[in-house]
């Protein structure tokens, strides 16, 4: 009956999560806007902003060929500049960290005013620039424009869902049947507008169709017609004259401003998400059932027997976990380092949970570029208090005495590893002249935020943690450590890590795939309902798997469970990194050394963060599990 109750309660939790997901799905058309709508009148100027050039998947290929982005006004591209020079637009911290570099442009767009073959400028491409641009065309680079906060897109068709959607960005050039690269120098800009009231209009969609045309200018420097068949190819041996032109067409749309992002937020085969959720749900129910059987049957019988019978040799040999009661709460080796990781893991856990909830509720709309990364940085900084408190409380429980070192390392170690890795990888971006290179001013701002806000908050949390009462163990620890017998093969490091890491990874790998697509292919990710459920399932899976491993470990009279629980649960990160390598082989074709270094470096960084996060989840679950079972028995 009790086991059935466990199954019932687990099913209730899963059903509740799925209901929340359905509610989130119904509310997906509404979001709290990050930018207030702008009303235009007829002939009002509508600014066109330009962003970085990013590598994408080509029409005839399914692999990404680079991970390096470039400024729109990189000298080699020779794009037309505004009369007074490019002016950098204000951006959020997260937008800068993710490589956005937004500037104004010389395009003159007027509300409801159509234009045909309007000349922008004429530029000369020298052979060196031609080679650079042709290589970017072969790597399927795309331009990224913004009009009224909406990204310029191409219209594509999804055969699975039988629907059209807007794919962000458009091609720098094309590779034709003759295998030559042709540079796009003419743009048909189609802007969809919605009339709100008499004389007031809002932009609700932007489509750009690029073309390669070898147009000729007249004596006044203007192009008389853009309707030419000859394509433009940049010459690698001598200079090439290129004239940039564009046309503008305004089309009326019934799309309301509040739902204008729906066409951009396209789900590729939603059945994959549902299959992942069902698969993860089955795993959770199975694991929870196993833990329920252990807790309700095996442990219940053991505890009842210990409390009712005399402790003779037969009973002791029957259940090994009782034999290590005098050593199970012995302080682990490198307790200071473990406490620091636990503090950072708790900080990451709360930050991740709050960020996903904010995104799920619609506070982080796609119209606010970089809002997700900005919120993550702010929350992680503010939750430094939690990190310091958990670290100091754990270290005090372990009986540590180097409290000053604990206070110093908690806000410095894990963020320091992340920042140092990020700083080193940034040098590779600088060497590649990439727009993704974080400016020095932003680096300084991050350091200031780190030391002025996060470190003091962590120190304050450590102070309260050390002032709190010690979590006294329910049983006394012996002075002489007990000898640990030979362990069964399934409790060796390799088999246990393989099992414990694979199951939590199985709960998140589908969403991880879509998140990696969003990062490397510069797509919009907004499936926060699915992500919320997967995060919850990952927590349950990490906790249950680790509790099982710790129980079997104690039954084998191995009381070194602290580090084992952390590393066992953190083993999920091993599979995350292996998935990244598989993703590199199957989805990417990075020929350059720098691109491969950047990809592997960022993948290692992501795996390290997941290791700290999931390791903390497993340790905390095991900590309360061990305290609970040993508090339930009577020790003479």
C-alpha cells in the first residue's frame, strides 16, 4: 500500500507538471513586452538597424561551418555606411556577451512609402576583401537586420507541420550550380504593417529577399534598373565595383502587434518534445517506484528489526548499512572544497530555477535582446548570499576550521573558473577579429559586479551560516575509522557513474539539443514550458538515482558517501560533454582551428557548470536521506 502511495504521489507530481505545461502552451501567444509598441504615421522614418553577420546552415547543407561572427561594418564587407558614420546602439549586458553588435544604417525607410531600385552606394572590393567575402559566402553566413525590434527574415516552409514560418536572417550570398560564390547586393525589403487606428500603424513583420545583380550606374551614380539577369561575383584577382540597391514594399497584415513574434517562434516537429517528456516521465516514475520500494519495504523492515531485536551478529551481517553508523557522518576528505562546490551549486540551482520561471511567465520576451542572459547574471549575483550560506553551513557541519578560506573561496572559485575560461576563449575571438569578442569595458563591468555585489553578499551569507547552529549527526562518530571491504563491481566508479549519469541526461537531452541549436545556429529558443518540466524531472532523477547509489554503497559498508553522491549525480555532465562531441561531429563542420577550440571550450564550460549544479542536487538529497535513516534507529 505504501509503495502504491509513492507511485500515486509521483504520478500526481508529473500530471501537475504536464498541466502547467499545457497552461503555458495556451498562454504562449501573450508575453509581457520588453519594448513598448511604436506607432508610426504615414511617411514617418522607420529605422533599420544592422547586427552582426552569423554562420548558418546553407540551403544545400545541414552542417554549420563556423562559430565566429563578424561586425556588419567589418572593413572587408564594404557595406554602405551612414553619412556621419555608424552609431552604436545601446545594448543589454547579455546582448553584448552573446555577440550582438547593433548599429544604425543608411537605409531610408518611410512608413507606407514604397521604393523601387533605390541606390545606396557604390563600393570597391579589392582582391583581399573579395577572398574574405567569398569564403564567408561558402560558409553560409547570414545578415541580421532589425526593423522596429523585429529581425529581418526569410519565409520558409516546414513539411512536417505543413506551415510557413519566418527564419531569422538572410544570405550574404549564394553558391550556384557552377559552384561559384555570388554576392548579394540588392535587397527586396517587404514590411508588414498593422493599422491600429486612423493614421496609426505598427510594424508586425519583416521579410528580406537578397539578390545578386551586376547593375550599372549612370552618370549621376544612380542605378536606372535592377532588373538584370547577370549575377555579381567578386573577383579574386583585381578590384570589383559593387553597387548596393534596395526596394521597399509595405503590405497590410491582420497580425496584431502582441502576436507578431508568433511567425518567428516556430516549433520543428513538436512531437519530439512530447516524446521526450513521456520518456522522462516514465523514467521518473520507475526510479521513484524503486526508491519507494527501498524506503517503504527494505528500510522499514530493517529499522523495525533493529529497534525490536537484540543487536546480534546475524542481524548485523544481514544489513550492512547499520554496521557503518559510527563512520557514516565522518568528515569527508577535502571538505573545504566540497563545501565551496555545494555553495556554488546551490547558487546556480536557485538562479536557474528563477530564470526558467521568469521566462515561463513571459517576463523575458524575445523582443528584449539578451534579456535572458542579463537576468541570469543579475540573479546569480544577488543569490551570492545563498551560496555563501550553504557553503559555510556545510563546512561547519563537516567540522571544518578554515572558515576564512571558506568565505574567500566560495564566491571566487567557481565564478573564477568560468571567468578565466571565458577570458581565455575571448582572446581567440579577438585574434579572429570576431564581433563575439567581449569588449574590455564589459569585462571590467563584470568584474565590478562580481566584487562589489556578489562577493559581499556571499560573505554576508557565510557569516550567517557560521553563526547558525551545527547540524548535529543523529549518531555518534567513532574515533577509529572502520575498514571498508571489497566493493561489488556495480559500485565501482566507472559502472556507477555510467548508470547515474545516463538517467538524468536522458531526461534533458532532447531539450539540450534544441538549446544547442539555439546557441550555435542563432535561433530563437522559447520552449520554456518544456524546459521547466524537463528541469523538474532532472531534479527528481538526480535525487532518486543518487539516493539509490548511496543506499547500495552503505549496504556494502562503504561510508564514503559524501563525495560519491556529489560526483555520481554530477556524472550527468560527462554525458553532456559527450553529447557536445557527437553534436560537433554530426551537425558541425568546423574546418578552422579557432572554431573548434571555441566550441570545445564553451562545451567544457557548460559541462562544468552542469557538474556543479547536478552534483549539488545529488548531495543534498543524499544528505537528508542518510540523516533520516540513521535517525530512525536506536544505537546503544
